C-alpha cells in the first residue's frame, strides 16, 4: 500500500468523487516502484504491479487530512507518459472536515438501500402493487389508528378470469392483471388508501373513507376498468370486476372485515358480476 501526498484541490476532488483517477509521472521512483521486470523468450518484459488500496494525504504534520481508498487498478498511458491509479470507494477518512458528514452519508445510503430492499420485498413482482405480506402489516397498523372507524376493505376480483387464461393464454392473463393493477393504482389515491394483490386475480384495497362517498368512487373505478380493452391479435379483451366492501366499524375484528369484503365479492358474482356489494 502506497502513501501519496497530493495537493488540496485534487484531494477534495477525490473526496467528493469528482475524479476517480490519480495521475503520476513516470519518474524513476515510480518506475522502480511499479514496474516488475520479467524475462520472456530471453527478453526483458515489464508488467505493472497492482495494489489494493492507497493512502492519500494533504498538508503537513500528524493532523493532515487523509483518505484510505481502494485502488481498482494501475495503468500506464503511453500518450501522456503517466501512471494512472484508478480509484474505487473511500474506506476511511481521517482529520477531514467531512469525516462526520461522510459517516452520516454512508449511514443514510445504507438506510436508503434498506428501505429500497424492503419496498421491493413488499411489492408483487408482476403488477408492481403491494403484496399480501405488506397488506397484513398495514392492516395491523391501520386498525390501531385514531381514524380506524373510517377503515374500509374493498375486495376486487376479475370476472371470468379463468376463461381469459384458457382461451388466450397465461401471457394475456398476466397482461390483464398488470392492467388491473394500473387502474387500481390510478384510483386508490382518490380513496385515500393503498392497493395490494391478495392472490391470483384478487386485489384488495385498504382505505379511509366514509360510507356516503365510497359507492360513487368505486363505481367510477368499475366503469374505468371496463372502458378499455386489452389488445390481442385475434380479439381485443374486455374485463369487468366484482367488488365487495366492508367497514371496520361494522366488524368485530380486522379479520372479520376482510372476510365480509370477500363475502361481498361472492354476492356480486351471484348477482350478475360487474357490480359492487356490501359484505
């Protein structure tokens, strides 16, 4: 590992990731340090040593700023007649004004990556809406909020979905589910809630809304879903949904609220589909 002193501007540029290459002239010192002679076919050949990391310093004295940084590789540029140190991530900072900020930024980045991973784990891979795991977690939280009296569960089930898979193939079935997910996401903000894929062709919306408002908003959703067709080379496909609605205030538990919404879907199916029923 080499310890290299550099000027303040270059130090800051490396620190702020404005540059990732450190250039050194091919002086006798660096030739001696970096070039390894080898005899190949009775001729002397030179290869460049590689190092894992560097220590970069700026200034004088024991308290001078210092970076420990990864060195991805070292190249030689014949055009410039220089050695190029290709720098990777900063491993450690000492005596820099940004030492604490660097640590804070590192923690912030790790937390951001953690949140991103959690969000990915909570999403249905096909439709992009939240999955059942996330729904169960949110349901526990929503049921304990002060406004839980307005908590509502809406089951949304695609009508005759098996026929789409059987007649047009599972690829078209998947496109149908993606289409439904997009429509539900479009309307869910108007319902003050979130949408989740419950399983198969079933989706569930958890929202906070009054009973007087919900029918008109859900009817707009129902009409919007069947207003467009899903393209197929032989025949464009129309899709309708049956919806079941229940309120937490009218249920003895959150589990009963979900069950009542599911019962509302069965009522809607039995009453002709493409409709909304209370469970």
